C-alpha cells in the first residue's frame, strides 16, 4: 500500500475533501480488512517521488503480489511514477479518496491510469479497501497462461462519485 505526497496529513488536511480519518487510522482499517481476507499488507507513505519509484521497482523482489497506489498529486503529472508502474509486472491498482473526475480540471487527468490495472476513485477510505478486494479478485482469477497474443490482465477503469455525499 503506497501513499503518496501529503497523505501523511490525512485527518487535518482539507477534511471537507479527504475526511477526518488520519493516515494511522486508515492504515489500521486497511490492515484489518486485509487480515479478514487472509492477505498480508504493508503500508508505506512518502512525499518523495523517487522513493515511491524505488518501492514500486523493488515490490516484486520483496515478495509482494500487487500494489495499491495513491499517487496523490503525482497522479496528474509524474511520468517517472507512470514509467515505474508500466515497468513492473505486479498489478498496480490506483486509488483516490476523492472523486478526481468531479474536481478541478487538472485532477481529471491521471498519467497513471492507463498503465495501472484499474482506478478506484471517490469512495473515501473505502477506495483503499476496494483496491484490496480488486487485488484479491485478480489473484483468484489470474489464469495460469494467457491465450496467445492476449494480455491476461486487460486494463480496466472503475470510478465512483462522491460529489453528492460532499454536497
Ligand atoms: C488524491 C487526489 C489528488 O488529486 C490529490 O493531489 C491528493 C489526493 C485523493 O486521494 O483523492 O493528494 O490522490
């Protein structure tokens, strides 16, 4: 579970957008959800682009089966993160607390989405839990071998909308 820049401030940062749950509380929810599903999860946060790139690159070697990534503002412009996601074999699920498609114009474009397995956006802390469920479903469904010429993992996109909930 990789949290990008400014997500260390969850709880106090723009609570009308991101809610009042702190990062420590969110990580606890994530770990509990994973435990109930028999998954092991490690939660990390960094404000540094290169650190996130390093973690993505080393994830498979470290024994992880997938990555849930909230790239924060890097979502919208980090080609380095995009290339890191595209370079690794592990499935990466992009998640966002807020519905980035219902916010400012500059948030509507993700440079990560096209290379992630899918995007979950707009369900608050649930976005992360849905991300875990998505990785679990992928692990269950992954065919042993892809039909010739076909990717076993077509990239999908799933978005939600919390505009109503925020008024
Ligand atoms: C965010 C959305 C981004 O646009 C923003 O820069 C963030 C948080 C979210 O989780 O809703 O830092 O990724």
